[in-house]
C-alpha cells in the first residue's frame, strides 16, 4: 500500500430545498448549491483501478442529499449536519470542507448567493449528531 494523497472534490451539487428563516423560504423553497472537498489517500486506487479502494463520491452525494432534504432555518446548521454525517460515515477522512450556498438570499439588494463554508475537523465543545 503506497501513500499518494490527492484532493477529491464534488462541486456544484444542486438541490431545491426549504432552508431559511422566512415562511416563504420554507414554503416555496430555493436553489442551493453544495461543494465538498477533501484530501484523501488514493495510493491503492491509483494501482488497483477499483472503486473499493477510494472514496465513492456517489456516497458523499447521497449523504449531502439526505441532509439537504431536512429543512433548517440556518445554513450553518445545514453545513454542520452534512459535516457530521460525512464524518460519521467516513472516519478515514481526516479533514474536509463543506460549502452550502443559497441562491438569491432575502436581502435588501442584489446578491446572487449567501454561503457558509465549514472546515472539518473544527474546534468545538460539542459533537454534531446528524438528524435521522
């Protein structure tokens, strides 16, 4: 087993979801975009060409999709739930980032996106338990 660290990314995952503090956001929904980025040892996969030897980004997508389907008021909460779910499912990933962005946030002027980027691991006195 050789070590060969690489960056694995899954960018531009798009979801219609019902996150926000305003009733209209929770009723009508909005477009959200999620980006995932991690450093991962691809040494075995580089030699074997076998999906079992690397991070299956299809699994990452499924985790993100499941968390995006749970309405929340804050992007911070959504990002933390996604991070907690990924960390629980893939403890071999020692660090990663999650960016959750909302299209056309409800502000008093033009803004294409609002976003929160969470870096894992993070310094926190509590553990995030993903909602089921």
